[in-house]
C-alpha cells in the first residue's frame, strides 16, 4: 500500500508541474496570434481614393431636387419637345411648301432627311458622350439643331429645305441621347424612372400637337414659322443647360 500511495503522490506532483508549463505555452501561442493579426493589419493597403470618392458621391445624392436641377430638367423637357415636334410638324405644311417651291418630286425628302440623319448619328453621339464632356456635346447638338432650323426657315428652294432638315436631324440625335444622360447624373436613382416617364410623355404629346401647330402657322402666318419657333425655345434651352456648371461625364 505504501508503494501505491508513493506512486500516486509522484503522479500528482508531475501533473501539477505540467499545468504551469501548459499555461505558459498557451499564453505564448495566444500572444503570437495577436502579433500575426497586427502584422496583417499593417500590411493591408489603405483604401484607395477612388473608392472613397465614390462613397462620397453616393452620399452626396440628395433625395430632394434642388432649384438648379429643376431648371435643368425643364431645359431637357424643352429640348425633347423640339425634337419630337420636328418629326410631324410638316405634315400639315407640306401642301403650302409644294405650292411655293414647285417640287413635288422631292416632297418625300422633307420628312425623310430629318429621320435619316437622326437615326444615323445615334451611335456617333453615343461614342461622343462616352469620350467627351456631356455638357459640351449636348450644347453642340442643340446648336446644330438650331442651325438646321434656321436653314429650313430661310430656305428659298426645296434643296435648301432638305439640307436644313438633315442638319436638324443630326442635332436631334445628340439632344435625345443627352437628355437621358443628364437625368442619369443629376437625379437620384429612385427618381429616374419618374423623369424618364415625363420625357416620354412630353415626346408623345409633342408628336400629337405638332401637326396642329404646323397647320396654325401655315394658315395664319407662314410655314417658315414651323422652324423659326425653334430658335427662341432653343435659346431658352441653352440658357437652362448653363446651370449644368460642372463638366461631368468625362471618361
């Protein structure tokens, strides 16, 4: 019995001596783990300026529309109104134009020239909006449209009228794309569908009332006012777009 008790006491002493050693080893391993975590944190690269700026830009988007943005969007509505107006405004003025120019064989080009260049330059302006300032490209498109309208209004023959319509179609292609670009960068994402719907309604209403306006000008004034009316409205649109002070969209 005495031997058994001595062996038990020896085992207890060995176990008691091993416990501090195991505690010391666990503490050392825990400290090494902390040092590794600190080293990994120090080695991690800091956040880039681009991510910080993108977060700031997303936080700057206000749910409320400012007065400057409202003026800008009104200018966009006016430009969309002009683009849609020129699609069908000549439908009631063509008989008077044919009587004046005596060129019945070219009457189909009065409307087709505008639509042809409008469709042809959609991709061109898409590339320009991707490469240059949105403000600069949009103002250039409005100026091209205004020049085409002035040529149509002052035309002394059917060829000049067709050329003016083609020039106006080039500007219309840039205006229509620019309208949606302006909405995309000035309006909060949750409000964009509403404004795009407004532009669609303006386009539809303008296409409906355009023949009535063209007939009224032709009957009570001159068919040339179907194009001259674009000049003051276009000037108001250009003034509204100057509120778009930052030349954003540079890629």
